[in-house]
């Protein structure tokens, strides 16, 4: 999102749109980010984290791809379409990533793992802010930078969708631990004394004579 936050206004001006219109669009994206975070977060509680997170990256890639086509015609419609798609995905990636970390590593390690994940995410944010500016200054257009962002977002969606759902990973781990614990507790110990209730004393001492009619039971 570093590209959108830093370069959207300049990109819109390059495409021929007024500054006030672009500023209003930034506000719309901010409002949609709240709605998207709540919507995709609610879906993740019911469907798991993987699919909503992949959908968030897919929406971001589709929105950036729509902006790629802005100079070709129907610019305002495509610009608004990108605003909606990117706005809905804006905050969702952070909240869903945090929830996924908690699902996989549990509450005791979630803080450290989430902190490292967000640290890496913000390194990408800084890179996505600086590099497109350098590329745009060199190419005198934002099109190459947009292409890189589209590829990155769609690749992230594909990678997330290929992963196992974090809740399934936790459930499988719990089932495995439970099965191992049950097998250990059910296994008889070698040195446990054998019960002699209801056994004939002649069998215990290896006597081969016929059993008496009313044998003594130990």
C-alpha cells in the first residue's frame, strides 16, 4: 500500500484528474478500509483466515490493474473501481495476518510472531514507496511501477491461497497430540501384576490333573 498512499495523487494528476477529486477518493478509500476490515474479518471467523486474506490481496491486484487501464479510456470509472477494490482490502491484510499468527502459534507466541510479520510488512511498505518513485522519475510514467505492484499483489494472493488454513493446522496438531496421549495411557505396563481373580490354582501351578468339580479360586 506504500504506492497508493504516496503516489496515488501524483498518478491521478498524471492521468488528468483534478486534485480535489483525487483527495476525495483518498477519503473514500479510508472509509472503505474500515468496512473491508470488518467484512473480511467477520468472514475469516466463519471460513478461516486463508481465503479472506487471499481475497484481500486479489482485490488489491484487481484494483491496481484497473488503474493500469485508466489512460486507455473510461478513466473515471476505472479509477473509482480501483478505489473500491483497494479500499476494501486496505486494512484487512493487517488484521487477518495478525489473526493468522495467533491461530498458528497460539497466544503465548502471537505477539513476537506478529511483530516480526508486521516489521517485514512495513519494510515492504517502505520499499513500495521509494522504488516506484525512482522508477516513475526514470520512465516519466507510473505504468511500470503499477505493473510491478499488480504482479506482487496477485502473487501474494496465489501464495496465500496455496497454504493450509491456519485453523486446520492447529486442529490437526491438537488431534495428533490427543491421539498420542490416548495411545500412551491405553498401553499396559510390562511389570503390572496380573489379576488372578477367577483362575484355577491348578492352572497357575501347572498341574495337569483334571480339574476338581469345585476348584479353589485364587
